[in-house]
C-alpha cells in the first residue's frame, strides 16, 4: 500500500489552519499542510465527515494529528465556536458552494472585513460562475477528456490534484501574509485541476498513436506469460537496449513506431515471465514494471 511522504521541511511551522472542508480534497490538503508543520484544526458538522462512514481507513490517515471539533454552524453556539477558531487561524479552507458560505457569513467580503489578516482557500467544483454547479471527480475527468471507454479511473485524479493545488495556494497565501500583513482569497476548482492533468492530452502527447499514447513500441503495456508489463523504453538509449534484448535491429527512434517493431516486441514479451523481465530490467537498465493479470 502506498504511503504518504511527509515533508522534511516545515515551511508552515507556526501557521494555524482551520478547515471546514469535507470528503477528500480538503482533508487531503490539510494532511499535506500538517506534514509541512502547520497546526491544523477541522470543524465538522455534528453528523461528521461522510468520509468517516464510507472509508474509515482513508479518514483516519488523512486526519492524523488534526484537532477535530464538531458544531452546527447554523446555531448561535456553533457560530461562537467558529469565530473563536477564526480569530486564531491564519488560513481558512472551505469546500461549500459560495451561496452556502454567504449564508454562514463566510463570504470573502464579509470575512476579510472582520478578519483582515486571515486568508481563505475555497475549494469548489468548477471556477467562477460555475461554482454553484453540482459535480464530482468523475464528471470533471469526463469534461477534460480523461475518461476512455467504460472503465472507472484508477484513482480520484481531480480530487487529489485539487488537494495539491489547495496546499500550494495555502503556501502562496502564507508567503503573501508574511510580506503584506493581510489575507488573500484563492479559489481552487477541481475541474481546473483535472484540466491541468489533461494538458499532456491536449498537447497531443497521450492521444492514440502519439509517443506516449501507444504509438512508440517501447512505451506501452504488454501481456507477458504470467501477467503484464508496463514498458517505458522511450528514449533512444533505452529503446536500443530493449531491441538488443528482444533480438530486434535498432536503427533509429522512428522505427519504433512501425507495426513490425510493435509485433516483434509484443511477441518477445509474451514469451517472458515476470521474473525474467524483472531480471532483464535490472541487468540491462531498461525501465519496466511487471504486474499480475
């Protein structure tokens, strides 16, 4: 199971962050900020964060070291707790629609007037006027041409990219605060995060037949005798080593796009076991990774 790498540096040491954001992007951003030294407080509704119900493991990992509070923000008591925490925070993270934030008195104009030194990072689904639209990771990937066929994505790309952008926005806000002595507003849209991930596709790098879209015979996923192999011998020196191992004459990189190269390498890999290919990768310095079926 992959683990989250904690920061060796602590650029947010001494910074207090209050989060109202639920589900995945906000908590994942808060997890990153905690790893960078921030003191992190999360104020949840009385019903808790839905993530705690449908995936307790993910919830627990993202909230390690986070101070958790609960309140009904529509009540006087909840508002009192909220403003007590706002008075102590340097950054506020939200993930509500703008209309819901305004009803809670947390629109940027009102918030900045009351707490001029406080910065706000608002995580929304889509930017600007579209921030009220309903959506989710899957719809944002579809919008940016990142879904192929009927297979579900391997991970929540827009949500996780959004969490990275949110933590980046928090770092930018803190840097601004330290120089200008006042808070700033930043909006992070998950659809824009998906759009950023989709740039290689928009540039034509990963479209069908492109170098890293299956066109280059050395950069593809192939079957082997007992599984699969993700082969990434893209650069000429890697491609030349692959061809030498497969018994294929290598003349120039352009030849790796032809059907003969594809067929020859496919036949070679299909006859190899995962163990043999792992050994080949080590002995011949070829970038590949084997997988089960």
